């Protein structure tokens, strides 16, 4: 959840291709909302998607690292993974 100060709006300038503005305007008139709401939702969705992608990429990398440590019997790596698991469980 965001604080009141974080929800305060700040004006920014940006330039969009005309075709995109036309699409936004058609969408906003169809659903009786304004451009700002559409752009805020689009940016929020994009950022959430990118954060999810980063999380899953890091998770996949960690799984590969763990798999490699298990296959090579790298006890130092396995200890650090055990410590990480214990920390996450607490």
C-alpha cells in the first residue's frame, strides 16, 4: 500500500506517437476514463511485469546454481543454500 505522500501526483511531460494517443483517446472515450488513468495503469502493469520477470529469472538462475552444486557435490555451495533455506523459513 502507498502512503498519502506517495499517491500525490506529479506532472511529467512525455511525447507519444500520434497513433498511440489516438488509441488511448478512443479507449478513454469508450470507457469514460481519462488519459492519465490509462497511462498510469499501463506503466504500473509494465513495472509489475518487469519485476516478476526479474524475480523468475533470478529464481531460475538460483535453481541452476543449486542443481550444479548438487551434481558436483560442492559442499560449500550446499551449505550456503541450506543457510538460505533456513533463513527463509524463519
